[in-house]
């Protein structure tokens, strides 16, 4: 703060004023020195010498008092600065505690409001009022915009009512949001996160399949298998799409992986038969 620079500057100025005051105070004594009897040629030099000598004596006699004064002044300023810093720290701590207390209270109220909106949305779905349910979910998201579960409920509502594009876009946003949250928490390699992320890619793949956007569906299945390698269900569902699109190369590769991870699968013989017919 600027106050930290102003106080020492003021002390220096005050000290200079004191020194000047001391000199002016003793000017009468200096002026009283009689030098009229000196020879003219030596007059100026002697006057200067006497004045300087007298000034040195005056300053020397006042040095201890002035030094004590300055030390006291600087010690006082240090204490003042320390007290100011402590006061500012306490004030900052006090307002931070007020802020966090207020924030906690707001979150608590928002959390209760979100619960009520979700229950209201589910009730609207039971009454076959999807638009009303959508609005409730959107209001809940506005209160808690970093809650992936709210977006997931909205995505499934879109999906159930065949609003596939909105469903797919919402799932994509959920994947982005969860990835950001887990990167912040340094939890990207967590197994539970991988399971959740794989499930989101599975939903996305199935939505694209319902849209008959098979290339996008295959890509989403492959992403699900990237985070959950050789997952039997993901492999089986991808195999269905590969056979449906008559993609023999992909179907052969996926079937081979499925046999390795789940040889007891009852549909393997059926898959082999379909694959031979491609």
C-alpha cells in the first residue's frame, strides 16, 4: 500500500526540519561571535572556520537526542505498520469467512431447489408432459451447471422422445464436462470414471444408431472400447452395427475379440453364421 512508503518519508522530512530548527535556533549564538578585531585578509576564512567549528559543536551536542528521537520514530512507525498489516489480515479473514458462510448457505438453498425441480420434472414425465419436464431440468441446470447427472437426465428425456440430435449433443457435453472435472481433480485414471465415460459413449453410440447415423455410431462404440477395452457388451453391440452395415472387416475383427474375452457368449455361433453371409 502507499501508506507504507508515506510514513518513512514523513519521518525523514520531520528529521530534516528538526536539524534545520536546531541550526536556526543557534544562529544568534553564532552571530554573537565577535570577529571585528581580526585582520581584513583573514576575516572571511576565520569567520567560516569559527562558524563551522561552532556548528559542529552544536550538532554534536544534539546528536544523541536526535538519534534517540529518530530511533523512537522508526520503531513507532514499524509498530504502526505491523498493526496495520495485522488489522488488514484480520479484516480479510473476517470477510472471507462471511463470504464462504454465505456461499455455503446459497449452495444449500440451491441444492434443495435442484432436488425439488428434479422431482417435479420426474412427476411431469409420469404425466406425459415432456416439455414441462425439460423446463424443470433446465432450471435445475441453471442452479447447478456443473452437475453431470442433471444433463444426463435431460439427455435421456430427449432420447426417449426421439429428439436425437439434442440427446447426442447433450451427451457430448456431458463427456466434455466430466473430463474437465476429472482433470481438475487429477482423477482421469480412476476406474469409476472410466466406467462412467464408457457408459456415456455407449449411450452416444446407441443414439446415433437410432438416428441411423452408423459411421458416427461405430466411432462412438470405438471410443467406448478405448476407455473400456474389450468390454464384452460394447463388443457385441458394435458387432451388431458392423453386421448391419455389412462391414465384414470390422465385424471379423470385433468377433475375434469377443471370442477371446467372452467365449461362452451364446450368440457367437449366430454371429459367425451372419458373418459368413456378408
